[in-house]
């Protein structure tokens, strides 16, 4: 399994299990992967907001355990209906890279 497919599988498994099958589709372009989720799981309040943050923390932990570090987090556009679109960039690192 290539590093790219390991990364994709790690993301898919985490999101799919914690967000209860809310992945609408996956899209690959220009060497990146986009997961489109149904609804607005990260645009919620109270308990939903806490759970969304827990999902993202678990995703980061899963990726870190596979050797990926969050390299960049960027607000890339204004998005749809006034909601921001964010992108995360990850880098696979070896044991010598903290």
C-alpha cells in the first residue's frame, strides 16, 4: 500500500466511524484528497461543536500514529453560504523528524 493510500485509508476510516457514515464522496485532485461530508458537522453549537472538535483531534492522533504531521492549516476561501473552507496539509515524517 502506498503512503498516499495509507493516508487516505486512515482519514476515511476515522471520519466514517466517528461521523456515522456522513462521507458523501471522496475526490482526488492535484495530489490531494477531499472528503465531502453531508450536512455541516463543523458548523454546530454546544454538544455538536464539542463532538466535531473531538473528531478532528482523533483524526490528528490517528494520522500522527501513522507518521504524519500537520504541516499547514489554511483558510483558502470564503466558501458557500458564508462558511469558510479550510485545508490541512500533512507531511509524512520519519523518526528523525520530531
